[in-house]
């Protein structure tokens, strides 16, 4: 074999080696993207569909306990945001419980990571806790389908579907919830301090709260603007894009939502996800954490 033939043969080997490496990377990316897509099976469900298939779902009522007691969808479990929060060592009043404690609560409700779950609220007195429930499940890495009742309890009532009262029935069978945390859905105070400009920070609190203090550079869009109509349904994809553009939000950048302590921003995060926009993050510590940040 002459020198030219040897060179061509060696060149082919190098090319094949690099092509194989590129194909391997592409395959890994595809697998990774598929895993992300299947890890967050989040969609809307209408009242009639839920009524006709209620036995297929565990139903969580995210409204305040008193509202659940006054009348709830048959079989629904009380699941207000207070159940999942408590003051922490830094004095933050509404800090989310550690993941393993959240998992224990869910397991006690008969929910494991593959359970099909429907969440509903009223997008009102619960401060959007239905979104907080959905965000918590997503953050914990829930693998089963998660559905939001479109229009909440209002849509159920408007169709004259049955409501029940009475004490909560004991869970027939407890479960073990396996946590698979999704850090891409949450942002810390330190990350916000270090990475200013790499994302759009949206403050969804009230105007009164914002007057008392805000995170520098944040854009103000009250959380009530993320739902619409008499039944307070979450904005559609087109409606949400229009809202964000109206407030000069660059939707090509990652978005971080914040409120006082993560409940209302959980709702806006959920609306963002349902709209099919690129993944957003919830600053669950919110203004409470920002005020207590170190080095301020």
C-alpha cells in the first residue's frame, strides 16, 4: 500500500470515529429530551371528562380546608398549600417542606410517583394553590399524568355536577412515593443574585406588596392576570404570549416567577407550562427569602 492509500485509509478511520461520536451525543440528547417530556405529563381536563372517569384519578382539592368541608367533588382529598409548608429555621413563614416529608404526606394519601392525579381549586381564595400543588408534584419528579381541572370548582358547579360534604374518608391503602427531584424547576436566592440578566424575573404579587419592596430588575405582572373569564381558566398559549409581550418580556429567555413564598408563582409557573412555552422556574422562597438573603 502506497503512502497516499495509507493516508486515505487513516483519514477514513478518523472521520468514522468522529461521526460515531457525534451520533452518540445526538442519541443521548434525544433520550434526555424524551425523559424530560415524559416526566411532566401536565394537561387540562374538563369537568365532564373528570365526572365520567373519576375512578381513574386521585383528586386533590387545593382550596382552603373550610371550602373543602363546605362542598367538594366526590372523592376529592383536601390538599391546601398549608399542608405542605411551615416556618423554617430562618423565620420564613411559608417554606416548603423537605422533599422526603412531602413524599411521606403524598404516600399517606395513597399517592405514589406513578399515580394519575387531578388537581382543582378556584384560582381565588386559595391564592392559586392548585398551581402550587401541580408545581410540587412536578418538582418531586412525578411520573404519572397530572391534570388541572379547567375552570376549577366553578366549572364543576356551572354544569350542576354533584358536590359532597362530610368528614374525610380514611385512605384505603397507603403508598410509598419515590422522589426524583427536578432541580430545573426551581431557583435559589444565590442563583438569582449571581445570574442576573440570564433570565427574566417576573413578580406576580399585588401592587401594594411591590410598593413595599421588590427584587431589582423584576417585571411586575400580578398573578390574577394569568387566568381569565368567569370560571378563572388559565390563559391559553396565545393569551399568555400576548400578556408577556405586552410587559416587554423576552420569551426567548428563561423565565423565573416569584411571589411572597412560592404559591401564586406556582400558579403562574403552571400556566406557563400548560401554554407550552420553554420551561420556567419557580422561586419558591420568593420575597420572604430575598428579604432574608445573606450579604444584603
